[in-house]
C-alpha cells in the first residue's frame, strides 16, 4: 500500500466519505478549517459508533507565517454534577459508564465547529456558509449511509449493555438487530438537527431553541445537565504545548488532554538516540514502551483540568526534566506496569490546503456510542466523557461541578527544521500517545512515508476500547524473534490480529516545502486519503 500524493489539498479520515467531504470543500476554494468542519459533520454521521455531535473535539491549526493555535471544544461537568448529587441517586462507588447518569458533561464539539469557522473567516478569508459545510452530513443522515463492518460488529459486541439505554435501540438497531454491513442506515432526526444548526449557526446548539429542547430532554432522561450549563459553554482558543525536538517543533493539546504525554514520549526517545536501533526491532519497541511508561507516570500524577493543576504542563517538556526520565529507562529490562486509563472511542482527521494551512482534529464521545442515550427529538447520541470522573474526593480527577474531565484525546502537529509540516493522530485511549509515537518515529526519525509508517505492525501497552488487560499487545505481524526478545526483557506479551483496530485508526499528512503532499490512512479503519 503506497502513500497518496497531492499538490493542492489533502484530507485523511477513518471513513473515506469524511475525507471526500473535506476534499470537495477544498476544490470549491475553501480553506483547511472550512474543510475540516465539513469532514467533522460527515464523520459524525457516517461513523456514529466512534463520535457524534453529542461529544467533544480539539483542534490544532497551523497557517504559514502565523503562530500555531488550538481550539479546546470540550464541555465541563454540569453545575448539578456533584458527588452529593450522585450519592442522592444511590451511586456511591463510581459513575456508571452508560445511561443518563453517565451523560454529565456538556457536549462541546459543535462550539468547536463555530470557533473554527470564525477563525477561518477572520484570518484565512473563509467565505463558505455553514449550510454548505454541513451539507454532506445532512445528506448522509437523511438519505442513509452504507453500514461499515466496524459499526455493525461493534454494535453487536456491545448490544447487551447498550440496548436498554433510552433511545439506543430505536436509533441504532434495525428490527431489534444490529445493522448489517453494507445495509443502508438513516438518521432522520439527526438530519433535522444538523439542518437547524446549518440554518441558525452553531450558537443554536447552546443558546437557541435547539438548546431548550436538548436541555429538557436530558433532564427528562435523568441527566444532571441543564439549560444553564449549555448557556455557559464556549469553545476556548488556546496556545498548544510545544516540544523542542532535534528535528523541529512538535505540538499537541494542553490539559485536560494527555497531549503532554505524547510529546514527552517523543522527547524522551530523542534523548535515547532511537535511530541506532533497527526499525521495529525489539530494542525499538522496548524503548518506545518504556518511554510511554515514564510519561504515563507523570500523567497519572499531575494531568487533569488545568484549573485544578498546581504545575505548568509545559515544564514537563523542559530538556532537564525529559533527560531525567530518559535516564530512568533500562535498555535491558521492562519496568513493571499497572493499570492504565482505559478505553476510548474517537476519530482523528487531518487536512492541509494549497496555502499550507494544516489542521489536526479529533472528535469523540469517549466509549463506543458514548453514554448510549439518544435524545428523542434531536437524535443526538450523548457522550459519557464524565464517567471518567472519580467520586473519591482525594482523586486527581475528582468530580466537581463545572470541572472539565481528563481527556485521552490529543491531536498532533509537527513543523520540521527542513520546512516540512506534518499532521497526525489516532483514536484509542491509552493507545493514542503510543500510535503517535509509532507514526512520528517511523516518518520523522526513520524516513518512512506516511502510509508505510501507519501500515507497519503496531503495539499497545495497556487498555483501549474492547480490552480489559494491561499487557503489552503486539500485532502478530511482528517478527517472532522480536516477540520472544520482548518477552525476555520482561514484557507481558499478548498477541492481536494482523491488522487489529485495537491499536487505533491512525492518519498522517506530510507537506514538503515544495507544496507536495503525501498522506497515509489506516487499513485498520474504513478510511482513506482524498487529494488533488
């Protein structure tokens, strides 16, 4: 499988229709931000098990000659969402993963679409109306999409826990059964909601008549979210975190995401001279995994809503701190490992336009189908991101009203000293920083093209969606000697399928100084690269 080439624009997504939506906007003269809004609307419809307009999103944005920027479009906990509120509902140990009680944070992704469009108009001359940008998403919701194997199999796998949730069966099942691969799947209520947002703007979701309906339905179902919570929400423009790497500058999202973790791993490996080892050798994988463990220890000790942090996450990217972590790694022995953060369902997409404007974007509802609830009028499937809060007041991520939950989400972007620009990312909970590590090191350090970097076998330390063990999982395409050598180093090995979506749905676009674009998509997904 070869990398795709382009000159005037390129988009990559885990579903090919989303990439095509972005490309169509680029061909009409739209910029990368406008194209990504179009892709975001489409992916929310065509990959409903992985994301929805009832979730959150994060953006990294680069325009030549301008500072790197970001959009934090994640929602905070409801004002009623306190530990006492849950105790009053009879919940004392942990917030449920499914149902209305799991739907305790505002969905921020639509606010991100609005912020992106405003930035596009202010700085990039964007002129396309929201009615155009959401047109494909509306069409697919109204007229139907071919069900992917991923949607069909995951619906069947999670049917027992999701079917009892309000609105799930009538929305995502066909005659009480999971939809078959290739069958037509329609979402008429969602089409009307997207049409209303296109007509009245993204503010309609938070402060218009649609907001009133959303809030009332959430309350009726038993969620703590109220209209005042929607009114309070706004997307936030941020300055992303920056790692100074020997090859250039690498950027990622600020807390409450684990973006600093992805950067720390690359910073640690930069100090270990990774390239002295053969690509995909036991030494290569071992160092990547051990760097991950060092970064995860920092994450699990410090990273949460920045309003509750007593340190600056940028400090974790200082050379002296990264060197200390690198020095703690033993080339000949695996560090014992415990429990990770666990599963997540997400999509990552990238767009680069002919002016060189680049967008790295991630949109999520946390677990597959989020909380599992679907609002009866709007057809919105709400996220369960807030189930990651703890009811233990001593926890790093203790539930508090209006607090933002910890996010595994983190889109990545790199500017290299030789003038290249790269956007890359993946879905996959704990696997996101690890797959980012694989994609970055294989492209930037070892010189592979994006498609080869993504297609080669990957690893995962810990859990992601559908997994409960914290072993080191390896796709079975790794050389048997590499697997044996890793086990000898003390890693607890678990083998996965040859191309297993457990290790994520990655994507990558590289732009050369000449303007030539190369892109790679993940064969583990239903994705594609669209370019011209």
